[in-house]
C-alpha cells in the first residue's frame, strides 16, 4: 500500500490536546530570521506504532541546525517525559532564546512553562491547528517514520528505543541536509555555538544514548482495532 501511495482513512492518536485554563503564549517566529543555533528550539510529540499499540515520542530540536538535542519515549502522555527531555537539552546544550511548541496540555502546563521561564527563555506557541508553525520538527517525524519506524515495524518498546536511538545518531551525525549545504545537523550546531557556551563542555555521546522513560518492553498505549491501519499507513 505504501509503495502505491494508498493509505487507509481513520482516526489516529491525538498528540495535541489543549487544557482549559492553561495560558497560551503568542507565536513569536512569524517573520523572524532564524540563522544561528540556540536561537530557537522546538518541541513536539508524535506517536510511534508498536506491535498492537503505540508509544509517544517527544523531541527537542534546534531550529537553525535541525539537530535533535534530546528525546524521550513514553507509554503515557503526562508532562514528565517532556520535562525530562527539556531538562536534558538545557543541561547539555545551553539554552535557546525562544522555545516553540504547539498548544498541547503538556507544553502549556505550569510545570513546563515555569521551567522555561526560570531559564529566562521566551515561550512561543503555534497557532491553533497550524502545524506549519513548527514545520521542521514535523519534517523530522516524517523522516523518522518513513526511513525507520514503518520499515522495521517494532514489536515492543525495547526494539523501538534501540532502533530510534540508532536512527537519531545517524540523523545528527551522518545524514547530510541539502538545506544545510550538505552538512550534518550536529556539525552545524557545534560550529555555530563554538565559544558561545562559556566554556561548557557539550557531551556529544548524548546523541548516541538511548532515551526511554516509562516505555517498557510490552506495555503500550492500547490501540483500538479500527486504528490498526496506522501500522501500514
């Protein structure tokens, strides 16, 4: 079906669920020239089909270099795995001037926004339903799924964490990007931030490390029968 461009129609797991009462911050990236690493970071959640269910994946990327700075898998949608990825990115890679997300409840929660404000980071949020406002991370998800996840069909969380870790390392360190003059994301990030982190040593083994919070080998978020088409879509 994939080779023929045929995909089943049906509901997919929602990864952006607004929470009434949470503060929504304005979108700060419109008409902004983003030309250096650590100027803007972006965060998003997607689902990863696993066996008879799925897991959730969150990633923090640097907008200018496209480098994945941290990621986490989880079998729940609570804010903890998003905070864990954010904290790691801040500790390992400094801090951005602006942090952009969608309006999902994890990102609008007081726990998440207060951590950004404590780090003196400006908060930006996509317009409601405007996936193009965070287009680079949407392209990351497409590449990951079509180059790795859909091809391998992971059976459980252990397979997924190992395979995704390998793909993320390849993406950051070996996969050239035409938009980056055929350089790799981490090379662009490293060159663009040289001397800008006050002597802080960035551990490059981060990109090779497996990041898994509570996505164990077998338990996944249950997937109703009518959604099983996501495994081949």
